């Protein structure tokens, strides 16, 4: 089953909805980063939020989310765009906490730190916003973020389930955002509906067609605006790392060029390794000298 993002307008056009299934993306991240389940759960949920936020963006706009709750997982970094591409990594992938047989995201992430959101809206300045992590529960903390930092009253459902072999069984989420014209009737309908959803993970697990979640939430009062595939995608390449190496000093490059060993660089987002021979480093060094003239 492919991962998807569904965008809809619901409840008399007063509510925007983003539904995401990200199971394959989480399993790709597990394979790339060797994530243990609770690290995979936190990173997976952060990537799911990234995809939902990406859904709110236009064209080539991008969003970066950085989380640091001062917990065992360390910091978590996610990039997403409006085309359903997401990538992410965490500082400590070998983290696994459970409580009452359930994955414990809060202990994993910690609840004493910050959420930073950086949006590249292809304008002169980046949009940046930072809020405290209050609970360590990403659905709650991002609900607060949207209300506080983006002045958009929102609700978030977020869930992940893991199999005994430590692969992700299902991960996904729903972001509901009230439009400025939202009526009391719509607000109370949503409050009532959401209060009845106690096990979102089971709903997600039992749903093959994401549109069924829209039906469950809104019956027939919704319009599907768009749906597209979501994938773990990292645009890194050896030539991009050349640009990174060019930021080193001439002396540092010269040291590397005089080394007999290849220089290995690893993309933190996808763990792909790129190696540069001493000759290739020498060329980069020459390019740097040329640029500095
Ligand atoms: Zn990469």
C-alpha cells in the first residue's frame, strides 16, 4: 500500500483537512538509520507532521522541523515540501522506551526543549518560529504550535504501531484546520467527533482507503481537493557535497588532499556515503583557490 496525502475541505467549507499515511516512509527511515521502535515512532510522527505542513505549502516552498526535547533521542530533524517528499533523521537512533507495552514517545523525545519550524516560502527571508515543547506528545505540541505561532486553530490526530520484528505496521495522521469563517456549529461538531476517537491507530490500521477517514470524520460533508503519493526522498548527491566541501578552509582541504585515504562524507538525512579521492579533493581545493581570487 502506497503512502498518500489527501487534502480536503470539510464542514460547509469551514475546515481544511490533511490526511497522511506514512507507513512506508517510516520503514524506509528505519532501514536507512537503523532506528529502534520508539526512535522510529518519534521520527515517523515528526515526518508525518512535516508532510501535513508540506501539504499547506505552495509550489516549491519547503519546511524544516527541528525538535529537541532533551530526551534520549536527542534532536530530530525533518524536511518536507509540497510534493509529498520528506526526509528526516535523529541524533540517537538506538533508543527504545515502552510503558505498559506501548511505545513511549514522551520519554524518548523528552518534554523540556523546543520545536523550531523554518519555512522557505521562496521570499527574501525565511519564516522561523520557535515554541517550547510542553508535553512531548507531538500531536498536542503541534496543535499548540499552529494555534500560537500560525494563529490557526487546529487539531491533530497522530499514531504509529509497530510489529514484533520492529518494523512499522502503520503510521499516519490527520491535521484539521479551522478557516476564519468557521461557525460555532462546526467547532462543536469537531469537538464532539474528535472526543469519540480514542484509538486512532486502530482506525488507521483498519483503513485501506484514506478517504474512509474523511467519511468517518465528516460523513458526506467534504470535498476532496487533492491526493498525491508521499515518499521518503533525499535530494543529496556527490555534487551537492562538493559545495559543502567548498565551505572548508584552504588548509583543511589541503590536509585532506595530502592524505592517502579517501575522504568519506555521509548525508545525515539518508545515510548515503560519498567518498572523495585525494585527487578529487585536490580539484576542490583548486576550485576554492580559484573562487577566492
Ligand atoms: Zn541524503
